[in-house]
C-alpha cells in the first residue's frame, strides 16, 4: 500500500534532550530539516524577545526626557532671572558708593 512505506532518518517528533541554559548541545549531522527550522525559529524568537526588551527600555528612557519646547522655556526663564539678578547687583553696587 502507498502509505505503508517507512522513511529513513530520524523521526520528526523526536527531540534531543533538554540542555541547560548557557550550554551547547551537539546535534547529529543528519538532522531533519524540519527540526533545524524549529531550532532556527526558537533562536529567532529568543533574539526578537531580547530586541523587544531593549526597544522597550529605550522607549521608557526617551519618554522621561523633556521635549525641546520645555527646555527652551526653562532656558528663557533662567535668562530672565539672570538679567534681574544682574540689575539688582548693579543697584546694590550703586547704593554702596
């Protein structure tokens, strides 16, 4: 019958033993292409999770920074206060003489 033939090679559902994080597992060279695709997919998922975490961290840091308009307002206020202080110091110097 056409469906009774067995394929040679490893089973598509057979998985290598779990490897602790930070170690490397050596897979046999005659690995099933589907298993290699699964490993690649897992690796990409891990990398994309790391990238997502870095993007979230960067976005939260940028959100804390004040916008340029606010910075210009602060600079303008500081300049006005500095000018007023200079005028008061000049009046005090004239008053002493």
